[in-house]
């Protein structure tokens, strides 16, 4: 690939200095005059009908302004996931404040007071009485006919089936072997360093909401539809975000602060405690998956059947859409001539599931890649060779929807990784039998780039050249901390020949910036980025068109350098500044251009991870001793950020594999609702990770780029699990592989061996 | 309602502060346990008495037969103290493994004892070293109590631990500590263990071992099976294997019905391995 | 209670409730919002400040406990001319900043480490930072930044 001026180089994030000096204001740092503070009262019981709420004592505390609950707020149901006005298949099953607690963390009430201490004191004085109901914590129990209905219509919310045949790659051979396996993946938390925080204020007939959200237009939709307000009277401002990973993509508490602000006519702020974030916001979906796959002798897949059970938790949220998304994940990565899928979504009395980084791809590929390792062993084929027989190639289509997978470079990822990791030699090492045992494993993954062929994948952007020639891009971008704004600056810089730091790119404000679907579905680089590139390119054509009059040449004879438009024909040039000012003052023409871009393609992003682990067979502790990630990214826009995002994705994948689980006891109590008990990988135990990029371009991606932030977390979990299984000679598939599970399996192995003697 | 706070600057002022305590009042030195508990609404003290400004609670001082460590001495100072590392490596090691750097810079030895968490990392070493505590009360009376006694009976209102006194050990006696968490660093212990035992270079035998295991009961327990296997035995591979099995038996005896038993009784063997390696190194 | 302390080099005497958490005192009374709250139980490190040269979690200290002590917050880093410190520059250069929420706490833990150990090894850096959670990256860029300041080696490793 040819070198570009800015694209592909490394830049710190655009507001790095503000972050380094502590002066960047996140939502929880904002204070307004006359502001009130909200504290949530979340349920401590997993399932109970609320019989009465007595707020009289709490209201007497000086400084308490209001206490809200089910019976003094609008009883209209909504779904915190709905980001568009016209979702037909959305189930709206929750109230702002519930009348029946359906999980520990369900919202029962909120207190609004002059300060946080007062609100906390009042919260403790609220008196409830409730009638306990049967608690269901397992998705399998929820499936039973006689399981107590958590919602009126019963616990099975949704069932779906699908059957896709790949007519382009039929396998004309008989089945050699059928392999089956069940894999269980757990609920997991985003643990963004910034917990959810919001402000709302109602003045002059306009409700303003400040939220570190991934979708300002979705917030607006939910709030307006809930309270019957016109969309142009609600302003949602995207404020800096301290991480999200999907956790801030649903619109959970904006209605609560909005209602309070409108009721009390004062600004209201809510900053969730870490515990409230753990139990009262979305978590990664818990899934039980079963595979039954038939293979030809050479290892090619003939048919694949997937059964999938999704645990939605107390409310359905995005689970329908999650299950539908999971339906089409495998066919993005693999040739599956005959693919069938059977899925169900059930309610349980546990935390409600939502999207987390990867949105179904980690859930599905983790399970499948663990299965594929088992299948490879049963067929006697090397795991990497096994993948190479079966993965998609450039130009293939996703048989689930007929969409082209574009420049799918999964094979390159596998081959490059195999070589760099020295896979063949390490895999064929003699197994250890002492206290510390090493093993190697690998996994493959695929992910989407945007929502196509779903209809709503739109970004609209406006580019303006100010009188002095400087450029402003008005976009409804939602920076989640992964460098989206910087990426857009780089793209615009490449087109216009202006340094990235000199380009201003806005984030979303529903009052001022044009529509953008939001920061989801790995659409920001591929779709919003391409929108920006097209908008800037078309804008440049406009500049050239106007300049041609001043330079007496055709637009084709103009090139750009140093913020000047230069005629190739003569020495004439006109600077951006001169052009902008002349046009505005002399001709009454403002240099402003708006373009809406709707995505029409959805290629895959691919990766392969190779891992070595060392297991302490006494304590069950697993050390990751080597990790290589090879990623098909099309083209890196901001090289340093691509590496950092991949590494962050690996941190989460490692947590998913070995330790992160939001777990519940049989009464639905959360066992680890705090960081002292929910452990991520910290600086002491995060291994050094090697990253390789495959940059072979992609159509319709800006300069050939495609998404990496979500894709990067998809394969690591299975690679780690496969490495552990390789070290121990096991088929562990119930995640996370905690020390307890590992020790139990070693103990069982040993007892089994002894029984056999 | 936040609590009232008192900051006595010396022992005389301390007794006056203690006299004002009610059953809801608390002593605070570092505050790493109390402050989050208050913030969470788990406790609602009416008064906090901060003892960290009192000189006697901040010193580490060698006496003829023991070392005095003030109750407000924080874990990072303990971990880095030359005196503590020389005489009581078990104590220094335990202090260095607690929480994160930030926690170690504020959490105190007195707090760890008074909080009496079953997994408290300071407890097995202090018990294995037969540590005394100085307890001061509102009547200016200073009494000596054993750690075990405090863990079992606690303190009454108006009492405070001001210092610990760890007896100096004979030359041929060695002490060490190991812990098992859920990750390498920053983890509450699932198991922790301290050994204090004599070793004779002349005949290569371990004698009079005192071993405490923590996080398997309300208070750390004597690992009597493990002590028996070590006593009068060499540090051979075979003896160490038996030691690990015996330690596992001690765990099984302590928590027969606990859900965590299957894991802990196996995992403790890893701890056995680690701690005897440490012990062997000390004896070299 | 009147609390005498030094904050980012300035000697101050402020009247406040001594039982207020230090993090709230700094963010509300002193208006310094650079110190962030991430968990309220001393596990995430986002609220790390330096008290008498030691890194502490400000959610685990009370305002009354800083009497006669010297406090540094992220706002107090930087050189005499109002510019960035070497550590801040290194963080920016190595891409150690993504969402930025852990950054103030990381900088404070790293600064405290460098105050007591001018040439830490990678292992010592990781131990010193193990009480600071970053969810965006894998800590390698942060460690590289601290190592650069410690060793003076300038090349970022991807």
C-alpha cells in the first residue's frame, strides 16, 4: 500500500493533553448552579412484588426534594435498547420504576436531594414491603413449562430458527464424523472506568440531557416517546466518555433524570456508584450453545447445527436482536454448506443482558472455536489446518444474508500467526506433567463492519470552511475513548491536506449536528469514516470548482498543497483562506457541504490469536505466557491507536476466559458486585502481547480501513481456553475457567486415572 | 449524617477521646476498611477517633527481647522496614502482599487485627510469632493481650490497640508467609499461611513448628497435622510431600462442609510447596 | 475543622467537615475534578493522589486526615512554566491515554513510584500500578511511558 501523509501514522488521541492534565470534564465532573443530586434505590431482592412504598420518613429529611417510584411516575413501558422510533419487533417490558422487582438491581425508586449525603440518608429511610416470588437464576430452568413467569407472557420471550444453504460451496461428500459439544459462556461486566453519569435540565421549554451515550438520537427517541414530547424540544448532548465497551449504548437512566428535572425545574445529576453500575446496567449476555457438526474426512464442514439459549435477565432489552445477530455470526467466518440455527431467549431473575464489545461475536466465536478444537482433535487434524480448510476467502458471501464479505483475509491471519508463533513446533512439544504445565492454543474470529443490510446504517456530516480557511466538521460522532474523533481528523486531513490537529470535529448534539446512527456495530471507522471521507472529498471538489474561477483553469488542473489550491497550468494559486473570505464577502457563498451516507456493504474483519498458557496445577492459576494477535484491519488509520485497541480487546478476552463473571447465588443475589470481588486483569498479570496487522485494504472503507475495536476481542477467549485444554488434556467448556474449575478437573482426571488402574 | 471526628495527639488525649466513644463509635488509623463501609452505608458511626497522630502508635522500635510496632504503622512501612525484614520476614512479606500500593500506604497493622477479617493477611504471621498486643482504654489502663484473644473476644467500647510486641526469635528459628489469592496482585486471600519453626543445621531437622492457616474459618487455625509431619523431620522432598498432604487434611478438618473445600484442600498443596521453598531458602 | 495542608505546592487552611472523604473534598471544596471516582472502595485507583510522597486512594482518606500533610493531585503535575511534566508527555507519546478516565490516577501512582525509585524495573512499575485499573488497553503503553521517564529511552514499542 502506498504511504499516505497522515493515514497509517501514529497520533495520540485528540484530547490527550486535557486528559493528562485532568482538565477534561466528564459528566460526573459537571456542576450546574442550583443542581440537585439523584440517588437510585435498586432492589436487593431478585424477585418480589412490591406491595407498598412508604416515603414519608425519607421526605422529612431536610434537603430532600422528591422521591420517585412506580406509583408517582408515568406508567408507560419502554425498552432501554430501542434506538429508533420505528422498531416493530421490540418488546417494551419495563417501567421507569418497577412495581415488581425482577432482579437484584431492578430500579425501585430514586431520591433527589440537595447533595449526595442527604440523598443517601433518605434512601435508607424509604420503607418497602414486598411479597417474595420464586427466583429463577438459570436459563435452563426458565425453559421449563411450569417455571414461574417472570413476565406475564411467560419466560420464553422469543424463539427463532434459520436454515441457510451455501449453494456456491456445496460439499459433495459423505459425512465422515459428527462432533458435538456444549459450551457455556457467562455474564460479564463492562467495567468501564467511568460509571454511568447523567445530567438533565429543563429550561425555556427545552429539556437538555448531558450523557456519555453511544447514541444521542436513541436517547432522544426513548425520552420523547416516553413523555410525549416533540423531538425538537429535547436536546441530547454527548459528553466525554470514560469508556463504554457497549455499556453505555442503552438508554437506561436518561428518562429518570429527565423526569426529575422537568418535575423539579432544577438541574439533576446522577452518577452511578460502582455497585449500581454492576447490578443496575447491562452486562454481557450469558449464552448456552450446543453444536452438532458433521465433517468430511479432510476436515471440511458439511453441515452445522447450532442451538442457542440466551439469558436475557429480568427484562428483554436487546436480547431478541442479540439472538438474531448470533444467528448470522458463524457464516461470516466459515464456509458452512448447510447451516441451521435454533435459538431461544428466556427471562431469568438476574441482571439484564445487553451488548458488550463484539455484540454476539465473542459469545458465538468463543463457543465455536472451543468446539472446533475438540473437533480437530477427534478428526486428528491440526487446529490451524482445520481452520484453513474451512474459513471464508475474499469475495465470499455470508450465506445468512447474501452480503459480500469483502476482502476477507482470515487465511492470512491464520498463516502469518502460525509462522510467527512457531505453532507447529510448540504444538508438538511433549506435554508437561509436573506442577506447572504449558500448553498452546489458537482461535479464529470474524466480525461485521456496520449494520448493513439492516436499513438504518446512516451517517450525515457537514463540513464547513471558516473565513480563515480553517475547517470544522459537524458530526454526531460519539467518541467512546477509542479515538474516533482523531480517526476522523486524520481522514479529513488526508483529503484536504491540513494537519489533523487543525481540524475540528464535533461530537453529537441533537440541536446542532446532523443525524448519525451512533457508535455501535463496528460502524464508526467503516461507515462514519467513509461518510467523512466522501464528504471531505466532495467538499474538496467544491473548493476546486470555486477556485477554478479564480485560477482560470479547469477543476482537473488543480492540486492541493499547504492549504492552497494550485493551478497546474500556471503559477496561480489561491489559499483556502483567500477563497473562503472572497466567496463569502464578494459572492455571498458559504463553503459548507452536507452529505448523508448510507452503508451498502458489510465486509468482515478477521483475526487469529495464538496463545501459550502455563497452569499451576496445584492452585489452578493460569498465567498467559505468550499472546500473538494477527488482525485483518484493511488499513490502520491511526496506527498507535489500532495497536492499543487490539491490546485492550485482548485484556477483555482474557478476563472472559479466566475470571470475569457476574455470578449469582440460587436466590439471585449477586456474589461479586464490587471490584474487590470482580477481578479484571491488572498491570501485574496482564502479559506482554504481540500484535501484527494485515493491511490489504477493503472496498468502501476510508482509505481501505475497516473496524478493529470490537473484532479484536473475539478470538482471544477461545485461544486461551484451547491453550489450557492443551496443557491439561481436557475439554473444559464452562467459562470462565476459574482456578476452582481447573483444580476440580485435574482432581477428577487424577481420580479417574486411579479408578482405571 | 457524617460522624464527629477526634484527633488525639498523645496518650492522654487518647484516653479522653476513648471516654467519648459509644457502641457506634469507631477507631480509625488508616481507614481503608471503615471509610468504604461508611460510604456504602454498611456502618453509621457517630464518632471516629483517629489514632494515627499519636507517636506511640507510629514507631517501630527494637527492645531487648522484642520489637514494638505501633498500631498505626502502615503496611508499606512494615514491608520496607529493615528491622522487620531481618527478624520477621513473615510479617514483612504479609504486609507486602496486602492489596495494592495505595492500600499498603494507608492500611495499618492495628486495623488489620481489629478488623479481624477471616482472610486478614497479618494474622497468621502474628499468631505464629506469638505476638502480644497493647490495649489501652479510657481509664488510661494499658493491658497486654494475645492476638488470638482479640480475634475471639474483640475489643469493648473505649478500648484500642496501640501497639503490637513481637518477641525476638532464637537464632535457629525461621518464619515465613505465603498467600493464595485469585490473581497475582491485589486480591483478598483465599488461603494464607505462616510458619515459625526451628531448624538445626547440625542434624538437618525441623523442630517445634508453629503453623497457622487463615481464610478457612473465623480465625486462623493451627495446622496441627502439618506441624506433626514437619516436627523432627528433614526438609526432604518426601517429607515435604507428606507436609502438603497433612496441610490438606488440616483444611478438610477445618471446613468439612464448606463449598470451597474441594478447591482449598487441593490448592493448599501449592501454598505448601511455596512456603517450604521459602523456608528452605531462609535456612541456607 | 480547620485543616492546614499544602495542595500542589500551595499552603492552605480550609474549614471543612473532617469526616468528608478526601476525594469529595478535593473535587467539591477545592474544585479539582481531575481526581476521578471509579469505585469508592480503593480498588480501581482512579482516585489516586499523592500524600506526603505516597500514592493513596483519596476515596479511602478523610479530609481531617490530611492535616499537616502535603497533597499532590494531577493538577499539580507539570513543570514550573505551566507545561506538561516528562511523565505526562511520555503518556501522550506512547498512546497511553485512550478514554482518559484512569489517566490521572495512573499518573499519580507512576509519579509516586518515581519519587521513591528513580529507576524502577518493568516488574516494579507493574507492581506499583497494579492498583490502577485501565480497561481500554493492556497497560503496556503506560508501562512503556513510565520506563521511558525512568530510563531515558525514547523509542515507543508498538
